[in-house]
């Protein structure tokens, strides 16, 4: 089977596996958007979060992404797959995932600030569309997702040099990144459209909301040597 054929087969499997979670997320995003537009209490609550974000800066992004992307998967793993019994392995997986997700959270924050500088801070269609295009056609497939995938490949190899041939080879994007990116589009195209609709100080809080669902999908796309999903 050629690399292209294998990549598209994996992408199709990713679409089938994540279609229902993606539709669920889009319904939740619609509810969230409706509440933001129509409910004063929701806007006030998000305003309080935005104030905290402005005070904390990049630390807010780091902590939020650690909580949504490293801590939450371990809580769910314990609750649903370990009969509520935590193990030392959960702590190891959390500690080795937290730095990557936290730094990616700060990178996302920086990227959103750059997007505001490049395209403005309006929420009209001609402002949102180029932001979504740059986000999902450049930033995600060529920076964010490759970094995340490479980190967890390295982690699964015990942070040893033996991981390097699995990362730095010609088929890395087709064999490793492509199927993840297809799943990312299912979740993040509507997700980032909502993110960029929001005022700049609310974009990271909303992105964290979407990230919580995305990481649950992302964790199903990688598998550790012991046969358990670990990403």
C-alpha cells in the first residue's frame, strides 16, 4: 500500500471515528454562541474570565491548556478505563504531556495576537475567513499538529534518540500528520470560526472550550507500545 493510499485510508477512518463527536461539538458550539449572543449572564461570566486572562497573560493560556489537554484526559482515563483507580502511570503521562500542551497554549495565544495584527479584530465575514484559512491551512498542519505529534512520539520512546527516525523522515507528514489534521478540520474549522468571532480577550477561553473536545479525539489517534491510547 502506497503512502498516499495509506494516508487517505487513515484519514477516512478518522472521519468515520470522529464524525459524531464533531457533530456533537458543533451543536454545543451553536448553543454556546446562542447563549453568548442572547444571555447577559453568559456574557458577564465570560467577561470575568477575560479579565483574569488579561491579568495573567500567557500564564493563563499555559494553565488552561494544561488543564484541558493534559489533566482532563487522565481524569477520564481513570474514571472510564481504570475503574476509578489512579496509578503512578497517570501521573507520569500527565507530567510528560503538560509541558507540551502548556507551551502549545502559549503558542496559540501568540498566534491569535498575530492574527489580530494581520487581519484586524472585527467579527465580519471578510475578517474571519482569512483567519480561519491561515489557521487551518498553515498554522495547524505545518506547526501546531506536527509539534504535538512529534512530542508524543518522543515521549513514547522515553525521550530517547531512538524516536528521531520516527519523526525526521520523508513520510512523517503523510503517515503521521495527515489523519490527525483531517480530524482537526472536523473539530476546528467551526471551532476557530467561533473563536475569531469573539473579541480578542475571549478567544483563548473559547479556544480552550473547543480544545477540551479536540484533545479527546487526538488521544484516540496515537497508541503506545503497550496497546493503550496514550497521546
